[in-house]
C-alpha cells in the first residue's frame, strides 16, 4: 500500500508540475494571445465604427456642398437669364434706333433726290418754255433774253 501512496503522491506532483509548466509556457501565452486578439478585434471594430461615422459626416458635407452648388448654379442661371434679357432689350433698342436712323437718312436722301429731280425738271421745263416761246415769236432769243424768260417761267411755275 505504500507503493500506491508513493505512486499517487508522485503522480499528483507530476500533475502539479505539469500544470504549472503548462500554465507558464502554454496557458499564459495562449491567454495573452487571445487577449491581444480580442483587443485587436475590438480596436478594429471601434476603428470601423469611427470610419463609418466619419464617412457619414463626409457624405453629409458632400450633400450639403452639392445642395449649395445647385443653389449657386440656379442663382447663376437666373442672373444670366436676367442679363440675357437685358442685353436682348438693349440690342432690340439699338436695332430700332439704327432702323430709325437708316429710315431718316433714306428720307433725307429721297428728299434730296426729289429736289434734284425737280431742279432738273424745272431747268428742262424752262428750256422747253423758252424754245416754245421762241417758236411762237418766230425768232431765236439771245442768251441774256433767254435767261430772263427762263427765270420768269420758273418763277411762275413755283
């Protein structure tokens, strides 16, 4: 029986030594590895949550900037349309003024041409009157006499 108790005692000691050796060389490093792994996973989760939050904030900023850009574009388009309307009105007014100026110049030119044609007509009419008067009188009028009759005929025509 002594043999059994010594074997039992040696077995218990072996188990205790093995336990402390395993604990020192296996359980602590494995426990530390598991703890480090848990910490790394938790850090990765925290980083992912922070990145998601940052991405959400960035998306909100971009959406805000996009809305502002849309508003700015609308304002620019509105101002451009107003400016285009103003410019179109200025061009229309300038066109009217040019047309009126051209019409007035054409009227002046037509009046000048009418006066010139009337002057030519008067001169030809005076020459015809003098010629007819000379034939009626059966004689040729002299240069000064012809001018006097032409002037008198023109005065009567006016």
